[in-house]
C-alpha cells in the first residue's frame, strides 16, 4: 500500500491469479482425457471439461457470482481497516463463521448442533484474540461486517456451483471478474504508475500466485467435498496461522490472552469435525 492503491493491487494480483491457472486447466483436462481413453470410455471428454457447453456456461456464471462477492468483500475490508483497528477488523471478518451456517438454513442445508457449538466457540476465541479494551462500533466496523457477509456469500456460492463446474476454471473466471472490477476502480479512483507497480512487485506476485492462484483455488477444489460450515471454520484458521507466523518468523510475542483465544479457535475447528451419532443410530 506504500506504492499502489487498493483498486490497483486487486486488479494486478487477480490478473496474475487468473492467467496462472490457464495452463493448469489445460493440463488437468488433457490428463483426465488420457485417463478416460486408457480406461476405454466411449466419451473421453471429462465431465467437467470446458468444451462441454453446459459446463462452460455454469462455470462462467459461477465464476462471475464468486468473483463479485470476492472483490466486493476484499475492497470493503481494505477500506474498512483504515477506519478501525486491525484486531477488531480480524474479529469482525471472522464472523462469517457464524453467518455461513445461519445463511445455510435458507439454502436448505443441514447444520449440525456440533457445528453451531464449534462456530460459537471459535467466535469467542476470536474475540479474546482480537478485542482490546472497550469495544465500540464505528463506520469502519460496519464496513468490515458487510465484508464478512460477502465472504459468507462467496463460500455459499462456491458450495452451490462446485459440483456442476470445472473448479479450477471457475477459480480463473472468479479472478478475471475481480481483475475487471479492480481495473474499473483503478481508472476512476486512482492514478497508478508503472514505477509504483514495479516497486510492489514482490507482494503483488505473492498475492497473485500464492493467495489467489493457489489458496483461493484450493478453497474451491476443497469445498467440493466439504459442507460450507466446516469450510468456513477451516478457513478461519488463517488468523491463528498468522499469529503463529508472527511469533515464529517476526518474533512477535503472543500474550497469554492471544494464546487462549487461538486455542479456542483451534478447538472449535476440531470439534466441528468430530462425527455426531444421530438418534436412530
């Protein structure tokens, strides 16, 4: 942020994230097609191949929906964090842990009692980790809350589309949409320079390849076999990993309060994965 604005950062990183996945899509499709040919299937074209019109259409629609939610959430988080503290922003963003199971009810998704308990435990853990002093609500907090709601919608959108699309291709479309939205905002609100973009090359490349290209794509591929509530709980561990990385790599000292909060978040994630026997069993 010392060299480029949020719109420019979002635009450039998502261009990289979208382009880096194209060779992977081609490679995975050819690999699966070869496997089908070796197996003697009459139709060697993979069921999720973009060459199928119905898959292509659904993948593009899904990518647009996910991309709009993702870029909107990212921008609200970026602007909201300027109006509030980092700790409060982290806690409020983590509220998607509660919002996902709540919104899942309206999509007729079953949410187990252990998942609700796990989500509440995790939110308490985030509160202990993040909130310092007397909590107050300001404009930035409301923007971060809207960001959490949009992240919830992105998770649920992936859950809705992922079984009917090519997941890696949908991820690429998601980033392309985010890049287009970022480019529009960049042209209207900012005056990016090539020297500024070059000065921010390392963080932009990391965010483009690792955060967008790898992490968000793994989210889509992983959600293919996960309920959205559990997916949101697992993703919430990013805050715990961030705290641990700060301790190990940057030698930042974690207080006893932060350690207790991190342990509660981790406990909530573990509890959510323990199978609960139904009454008829």
